C-alpha cells in the first residue's frame, strides 16, 4: 500500500512540475504589454557621399557595368585609328595608308615553335576543304622579352571578313581571336 501511495505521489508531482515548466516558458516567450522596448534612436551607420570624379581610366569606370560588346570596342578603336590615319593623310598626301584590311585570325599561341607548327598543320588539314583559310606561324617578342609563336591566318582581312571567318572556326569547336595586324 505504501508503494502505491509513493507511486501516485511521484506521478502527481511530475505532472505539477511539467505544468510549472509550461507556465514559465509561456511567460518568458510572450512578454507583457507594459514591458519597455529598447530602441536605438541614433543611426549606427553614417552615409558618406562620394566626392571623387569619374575620370577616364579610373576604378569607377572599370566598376561601372557598361554593356559593350567586343565588336563595339574594335569598331571604336578602328574609328580612332582611321581618324588618326586621316590626319596623317592630310599632312602627308604622298603616303597612302590602307585601313581596310588590318585584321588577322589568331587560333593559338605557344612558347614552343614545334607546338605551333603542329597546330597549324592540323588546322590546315581540318580546313583544307575551304581554300580561304591558310595558317602560318608568326614569332612575336613581347616587352618582357618573352617569345611566343602565334598561329594566325596568312592574309590580312577586313573586320567583317574576320568576324565571319572566326565564326566558322568557332563552329568547328576551336578557339578564335580577332587581332589587329602589325
């Protein structure tokens, strides 16, 4: 009989303890209406206006997202070169400058001449059906005296012809780059 009374009393105490915990958690989660709420009246972050100017070739010009395609950039540079060439023509009427055909297609560039020759032979075999495309290897010396052997087409092209030729090369899953001939 004593055991049953102890069991019932333990069960009753555990239920009372559970009810007590539920009440405490309810009170801690849901605050009373008259509890003061602390808010910060002053701004934590101060906004500074940018006083720097947007000059050409600054970081701000680079960071701005300008929608320019590579064709627009090439045409702009070509226009600048043509304007410079027109000024040269005016001052030196004896010299004739050809501004039409100034572009080549570059397919690869290696430090080893052997690799460049292998790639040019492979590409000539690949494009042998089209008699328009023939490749040659040009040696280029950079400013830091590094030597590269570039695989380029053998004739200079107009910008439009270079674009169409580059598209044909890209369709065959090769890399293609339009470069201005030097």
